[in-house]
C-alpha cells in the first residue's frame, strides 16, 4: 500500500476518497486549509494525518510544492489545482522523487460539443478561465508523463453531485426554486426546448476513479472522463425529478430573453454556460483502463443531493414527500 497525500482532502471528492483510501490500507495525509471538516464524518478519518496549508498563499511564496514533497509521498492526489503555474510548481518539487501525481480536471476542458459522446481524444476547445486553466494543466501533466518525467494521471469529472452542497439542477443552474417547481407542480421555464445536455456524477463515483488510478500503471500519461454512465438533457432530468413527487413536470419552453427574465441574469448565465457546451462524455476509456464502474446514475446523484438539501432547509419542496429515485 502507498503513502498518499490528498490536497484538498475535505472537499466534495475528498470526503468520499479519504475513507476509501484508509479502507484500502493506504497511509493518508490530508492537506487542507483546516477551515472545515469533511462533509460527512466517518471513523476512517481518525487514522488520517492532518496537515493545514493555505495553498494560494504558499503558491504565491513558491513554497507549496516543497511542502508537499517534504511529506515524502508515494502518491499525490491534487483536487484543488486551477492554474498551470500552480501545477508547474508542484511538478518541479515532486520530480526528483517521482511519486504518482493524480490531478482533478473537468469535462470543461472541452468547449461546445461537436460530436457525442465526447471522447478524451477530442481537440481541446476550452472556453472561460476555469476550463482553459484546467486544459493548460492537463497538457502540462500529460507531456510531463509522456516525456519520462513525473508519472501523472488526469481525471475529468462532470457536474459533481451528492449530499452536503448545492448541485446543478435540471434547469442547469443552482437556483433552489427549480426544486420547488418540480416538487409542487409549478411551471418550470427552460430554454432551447429543454434539450441542453448535462452530465452529472456522484462524488463517490469520482472518488472511486481516483482510488482505481493508484493501481493502474497503464493510466499514466492519460486523461479520463469520470461521469455517470449516461448524460441527460434538461427535460429528462426534470421529468425524473418530478416523478419523485408523483408528478409529471410542467415545463414551459421559453426564449432565452424570457428565461433570463424569470430566472434572473445570474442563474440564466450559469445555465447558458452549461447548456452551450452540452457535453455528453464517454467513459469507455475509464471503464477499460481504470475499471471504472459508476454506481450512480445522474438522477440517483441528484436525488441524494436533493434529499440532503430538503432535510437541511436549503431546498423548499413544499412539504411534499420525496420518494425513492425514479427510473434511470
């Protein structure tokens, strides 16, 4: 088993990944800002060494990479790297000892989909600061591994969902009013006839892929999509969610101007960012090389998230009972 350093260990993915690694017999060092614990407590965390670090500040000082290298890892799992410069600093510090570096990317390294399902071999057409930054990191890490330097693996999750935080709704944004409409039979406005595609993934399925990457030497130098088995369009997600409440969705297909008026400019822009890409990502490579087998469908992942949001007062479902997840 390996000595594993997890950077960003108490976030969405780390909450599920760290207990998996402990159960797998790994020695785990959890690096985080120390501002919060994991979303869900579990006894495995008692076996974890905690290290508090402010990555942004230490990156600026040029010390973060050496801090991580000083922990003598055999594997580094980096869940919170967003710029090429940050990745470069870590790579240079780790290169002498050559631990495996597994990086969390995003399906947003792809721009608007031209062919579906989108494979990892598609040319990178990222747009926006987040996707562009992740694409630059991916290029750096893959070149590092393929040139005989540090062994690296890049995993690209979709819209990460699960209990403990707001998730992308069937409307393609974070507006909690979407859940209220679907639960109570109110009209839900959707642009583009509700055909915008979203590709969710449960955080535990992402954690599964990171755990698998540790024991798959053939993965080095490659990138992998980590999403649910199937993407869904907005109207499909809305229909599935409404059925949790014994309803068919009341969908109002509107123009973008009308959608912006009803949802508000901020929520409408988030929807536009998601649906303009409409990425349905292939997991064929992850299945073949990593043995990745997602347990949760997109609807399953959203159902768990909504159950937590409703129970914790972050989603108003009008007092309606929430049934088990509907058909996949």
